[in-house]
């Protein structure tokens, strides 16, 4: 049985929407279990332990661009759970921007599992007391279930000859990106540009010069990646859009050929998953929620992520799909910046580097 319940924004869906909203898709096993009435035990017989319920239900809260993968992964896990446990499973799904989803969970959306765009968003849920400390070590690869990198989407024929991050600082270039203060994806973009300098032997001062010119060349900062996509494609503004590689590859899979460049020095956009301890313990769903998160690291699930443009965290699967991804010679990570706490304090807190850049530019 497959039931779909979707609530969509009245706004037009975009070809490369990086945020969106699709709530509560329920996918259950095909054959429902029957419920029999058991007779009372005879005198002297022990009372059997309570049987597991015929159906269990959990909620996955994720960010918009993962939906295409989970629509293929979830039926596989539902069938596996039914075969192994004899129990029907419903997995409700909620998709929106990563930061929006983190706030929704903190404010009361009962997620058994969260799969978000960056660990910082999960840390916020942890700080709210809903996820136990040390969640990163509960799953393989520090709970990073899939990855991506930043790409530079250009106009047809790449008339501005944009090849790398440094080209974004040239005069006469108009860039489309979102505001790092409001968009998780834009934080990855910022770190990609900054690290293109510091991870190649440059100084913070040189990185600041590059990023200042980059934002000087950005006339309007969109509130999120969805709005960035609208500005670039539907409104026709800008020469280059900073985007996720997985979105461009998904568009290609759907038959849309978009011109883009993969900078050879790039940030590993690491996307984590974890159970929400307070919710699974409250609802008694820890076993199935943990089994689901573990399933996401199996070759079967990792291949589904790769098929929609994500870089798998499983090395063997990554090797199998290597030809579809752009070559990156110098791949750096959040750890190279000291972790998300240091990143937030240095770059994105009130009065930090990004605010200083905006103040200097009079924005």
C-alpha cells in the first residue's frame, strides 16, 4: 500500500529547487497484517508477552533535494522490514529547507529521523535536548550519509569564461547566491570560496579579499537556494549561479543539460543523518528508526543516492559511480576550518566576517 499526502507551496516549483515542501508521504508494505483475537490462556499457563503491533510508523524529516532518493530507498526498506519482522511500516516524510526543518523539529515536529544539509542544523536540535551527545559516532562515516560539492552554473556557452572561484572576483561578473545568514547551502558556497584561497596556501586576508569581491558582484542575496534558482533561471539575472553538484546532475538525469564548472579546489558538502533520541524513546520506535538509518549506509541505498547526483559515502559505491562526478584535485572539509562551532563564530555569527563584508559594501 502506497499512500501519498503532499502539501506544496503555491509558488512555482523550480527545475533545481534546493528547498521546497512536501509533507507526510506515507509508504507502507503491500500486504497489511491481519489482526486475530487471541483466547485467554488456560489456568496454569503463562501469559505470553504482548505481540508487536501490526504496524509501526516513523517520520523522516529531511531537506528538499533528497526527496528523489528517498522515494526510491524507502520502499526497499519497508519491504525488508516486512520480510524480517513481519510488521507493516509507514514512513512519513517532510521536506523543506534544512534550517527550516531543524527549527520545526525544535518547535515540536516529531521526527524519528533527521537527514539534513549540514551538521550544524543537527547540532541545533542536539542543543535543544532532543538528540544525545555523540550522535555522529552512532553510524558509519561520522553519520555522513552522502556528499556533494559546489559547482558554478553558467549561461549557455559560458560567455564570461568562468572556470574557477577566482573568476567570480572579476569585474563585470554578476553572481547569484543566497544569504549565508539565512541559507545553509549558501554557507557551503561561502566556505568553498574562502577555502579555495586558504587551502591553496593563501592567507585569511587574501580569502577575505576574494569573498568581498564575490559579494560585491552579487547584486541581490536570495533568502535561500530556491529563490537563487528562480532569480537565475526564471528571471534571467546573473552570469553564474553557485549551486550543488547533485542538483545539476539530477537535472541532467531528467534530460536538462545545464552548463556548469566544478572548481578543482572544492568543499566536501557533507550531509548527516541521525535518530532523534527524545522522539524515538517517547514513541517506542528506536529499533526501526535505527535500522532505517543503518540501511541508508548499505550499498543498495548508497546507489540510490548516487543515481540522483549525490556522492556516496560508501567508497566502493563511490568508485562505481566515479565517472558521473566532476574531478576535484583539492577537496577540503569542515574539519579544515575547525568544525561548525568555529565556523559559525568566525564567519556567520552576528558581527562576524560575513557581516563585516556586508557592512564594508554598504549592504
